[in-house]
DNA sequence: CAATTTGAACTGACTGGTCAGTGCAAAAAC
DNA sequence: GTTTTTGCACTGACCAGTCAGTTCAAATTG
């Protein structure tokens, strides 16, 4: 009897090629931007012929869009997992936010190029992949918004907070601080950076000691 | 070659042309990115012949670099002014940070395209104008760092805060929240957005009412 | 077992188009 | 009469996307 034959999603070989192309594309586009990165460069970095890029992806833009979706999927899964685990283990929503900050830092630590690219392309308008970008942005922020909403509902947060704006601000805080960390103080430990952001989150900036 | 600005012979007419080119370039590059924007487009949008672009700027990259410097000069002047005015009028350093948040929002409200472009290009590496970018980034963050340092020195802030990281986080918070505001909730008033960010800054997120 | 067939995956030279930057003579502005 | 702008043709490099041909592992056959 036939085992579960050709899995929907392509052969293992093909999947490996696509993965190599993602990895090549993400660093090049993070460094240079989408338009300045050529398909030839991506193929060369991936150790693959140019035609292979077009065998696996309909176009340069499509490769990029799928890369975005792939990366954001990883990020949101990680954020969601951190928040859920914290709450499940009896933590408060502030604890959950803190756990998400850490999860965000861990992600950025592991995939700095993707983060760079995400920030750089996120607010572009008039681009072909605009709708993808919208979805992909909302996905990440929505996880934070969810925790904020829960906190407001259970009285842990003030009802006066502006959920979407606060979520965006928190995401921005982590993104920019982390990019700065990676770009200008790469020696710092993740715990160190996390501690600094925790302090800011919990308003423990003011006041001596 | 005397390409530097503030040339003795810099006529008012020439300055006006350069200004038109800045304005055309900033919106186009914000929308499309540097590489995807052509010199022909910039010239057309500015209502000027292509040759004029090259009469006024050595190259497309140089035009962009001078544009960056010009815009960041405006931003930092505004931030510095806000902080100094607050302190001069007897405000605390927290008040100064708050005033800088507002000044940042006012700037972004007035020059959204520049802000977009700034964020998009700020963490690019391997680009011709890398050194310019470094200067330009440090300029904006340094103003915030200055206020944090003063606050630590006079005991208003904990000595444990990580000044560079906290400054970057604050800048990120404002940038991302503001871009979100402009992109997705443009109806909101500046005061509204400012209030939400103030609350976050002062740790008044937790706790009922 | 080989030997052969099949087809998905991959290759890289090639094409058609785009674009930064040049050159220059003439007009306009100052 | 000097500076600045115009208009436009031109070049050379670069690049996204194509396509006819190749590879190779697994399936089929004898």
C-alpha cells in the first residue's frame, strides 16, 4: 500500500532549495533593500542557478512576500506562545508583556536580518506587496493588542489606555532598541537588554535606586 | 569642486531649486525606496530638467545624503529646543522627555514622508551613505541621551537605567507609534496620541483608573 | 538484478528593457 | 557677461525574467 506519498507542499529537496533561497534573500535584502538586491545575487548566495529561483517562485516580489509571511509566522507563534505560557502558569498580563518582550528579543537575536528588513519595508506605500505588508504588520501587533485587551478586561490595566497605539508603541520600543543593540552594542547580553526594557515597561525609570 | 552647502556663491535661485528637489525626492523615496526611485521621476516631480539635478548635486546618492542631513537637522533642532525650553521653565527631566515626545510627533505630523524614509533606511548596512547614516542616527538619539544623563546626574532617574538603550527604545516607541498613527488612524488628534504615549512613558499603564 | 524511462528540479546563456550619468548648444535669469 | 536652467540625444552598465537543454533519483520493465 502506498504510504502518504508526495506531501502537499513539495518534495523535501524542493523545500530545502526554497529554504536556502529564503536565507540568502533575507540577509541581502536586509543589507541593501529589495530593489537594490538582484536575483543573480540571491541565486549566487544560495548556491543555486538563477533559473532555480524562477522555478521555485513566480517572481522576485513573490519570493519576498513569501519570505515575509514565513518570518512573521515564526515571530507571532513565538510571541503568542510566550504570552499563553505566562498566563497559564499564573502570571499577570504585565508578566505576559514582559515575556513577549523577551520572546521578541530572542527572535531578533536569532534573526536580526529579518527584523531589519521588516522595519525597513513595513511602512512603504505604493508597493506591489502592500496588502501582504498590511496583513503581516497586523499579525504581530495583534498579539500584543490581545494581551492588552485581556488586561483591561480583568482590571489589570487602566481602561483609559489606547490599545492599538500602545501596542504599536511597545512593538516599536522593542524593535528599535533591539536593532540598536545588534548594530551598536552587540556585546551586550540578552538579559541585560531585557532588563533595561522591563524597567521602561514598568515605569521604573523615574526615582532613585 | 565646492559642492558643500552654504557656499558663498549660493544664490537664492539655486537654493530654491535645491529645495524643490528635496521635496520631490523625499516623497518619492519614502514611497518607493531609494533604488526604485529614478532621477527622471525626481526631476519631473520637481518640475525641473534632469540636467538641473546634476548641475545642483553631484549624484543621486549625494542628493539623498544631503536630504537626510537637512531633515535630521530640523528634527534635532526641534527636539533640543523642546527639551531646553522645558528645563528653562522649571520642568523636570520627565517633563522634558514628554516635551520631546510631543516635538517628535509634531515633526512627524509635518514631515511624514521624511520620517518614513528615515526609518526605512536607518538600519541598512553596506550602502554607500553608511557613514552619513551613522552620524544622522546618532544625532537624533544623542539629544534624548543627553536628557537622560542629566536626569541621572540630578537624581531624577535611577542610576541603573541604561542610557543608550533607553534612549533608543524611547525613540522607537515614538517613531513606530507615530507611523502607525499616520498610516492607520490618521483621524486621531496629535493630543490624543501624545496622551497615550505620555501614559506609557510614566508607567501609568498598570492599575485601574 | 541491470537497463531503461520518466519527470521534477535545476541550469545558465540570452533578451528586451531600464536607468544613472554625460555632453552640449541654446535659452533664460540675474 | 556670468550663472543657471533647459532639452534631448546618447552610452554603457545592469537586471528581471525566459527557455531550450541537462541532471539525476526513483519508478518501471525485462
